[in-house]
């Protein structure tokens, strides 16, 4: 997905979350927090909401060639166990 590979580093608005806007520059800076936590092509089971941090992590996964499996945080624990095992 080349869409997220070359995000510019401008102060233009990249996304808005609960009335707060985040620039591409901020997005790129914040993605560095996740750097080197995962090996490429790792499958990531990700419980996330529709907010800045979740979107940030999802874009990070795509950029770093990780495989995110997105699930609602309210997902039943038994279902999660089934997926993991």
C-alpha cells in the first residue's frame, strides 16, 4: 500500500479526532514511537477504536509491512482466545 509510504512532513491537516487536528508532521513523528517493536510481516492482533492512536498504529503497520488484524475492543474474550489459539 504505497498510499501511506510517503506521507509528507508538512503541517497540513492529516486527520481530525474529537475536534483536535493532527498534521502529517505530527503523524510521522508519533509513528516513530512504534519503531523496531515488531518484525516485518508479523501478524498483529490489534484491539482499537476509531481514534488518533488506533489510526496512527494502523498506518504504521501498513508502512512497516506488518499484518494488522483489527478488532473492536469490546470483542468477546472467548472469541479472542479462539483467534489466538
